[in-house]
């Protein structure tokens, strides 16, 4: 069986705090404080990978760049579904 036919499984350790969650919240706060629409700016960053979408205010740009974009997307999916599923 080729590796393309197998489903890979990803798990975070339950005791590991989410760096992605902290980075997203920091970026949201910093963008809001600077008068930007944080949802539009973060979406632009996640789609393009261009860090210029994230302000350097409160070190938000450097903080969010320390993570891979897929980590940030996984956190967003987890939070979205957790808020909507029983």
C-alpha cells in the first residue's frame, strides 16, 4: 500500500499549550489596536504567506512567523469546529 492511500494522524500532547492560539490572539489584538481589520489581515497572511499583512506592533509579526502557516490553520479549524460541535 502506498503512503498516498494511508491516512496520517496528527496529535498534540494534551498538556502542551497552543502556541498557535496565543500567536493568533496576539496578532488579532495588535492589528485591532493599530486600526486594521484583523480578520482580513490574518486571512491575507494565511493565504499569501506575506508577513507584511501582520503588524509588528507588540511583536505580533515575529511571533506569528515563528509558526508554520499550517499550524495556524489547524488551530483555526479546531477552534471553529469545537465551537459548533456538541
